[in-house]
C-alpha cells in the first residue's frame, strides 16, 4: 500500500511564495501521473495540476496557470508544488495524488491520496 505524505503548508500572506512537497512511502510503484488537487471550504475537490512521471510533462488547471509549477526529483523520490505568488483564493487543503491510467483530471481518476496539507492565505 503506497502512502503519500504532504508537507509545507501553513499560513502565508498574499503575494508570498510557497512550496509544498509530497513524499511517497515507496520508490517503485505504478505511477503514470503524480499531481495535486485542492479543496476549499464548501467546495468540491478540484484538479490543480499533474506531472507525467516518465518524462516530466506537466498540465495545469486554467485557474493556476502561470503561478503554479510541479516538479519531480528522482533522487529524493519527491514531487513538489511551487506557488510563485499565492492569492486568497488559493486557500484550501492541498492533496498529493497518484494516477495509474491516462486519465488524471478528476478525483475519480486518482488511485492514491495523501492526507492533505492546509494552505491559508491572508490578504
């Protein structure tokens, strides 16, 4: 059973940068995609972005394009989400996720979830 542990969340000020990380419990497992979802209070869990593990190709939701960047590091077996300039609308619980198929834009596409890390942005 693969476990995903997020870190790096906290309370930040609008305009600050923030880096979230995801640490899988295993190095070798089926992961066509890794990526991030987020869930704001009173809202459904939404897709943020993904990275294709084989070649590092990324894809992002329109709402975060230009500000969010997803990277992977084989040496540390981690995936990170770099937010260049946070906005109050970014306040949410951010979830690391793994997908094992070609589909990775809906919560129903996810095979493994992390426990989530809270990001709170003050204005």
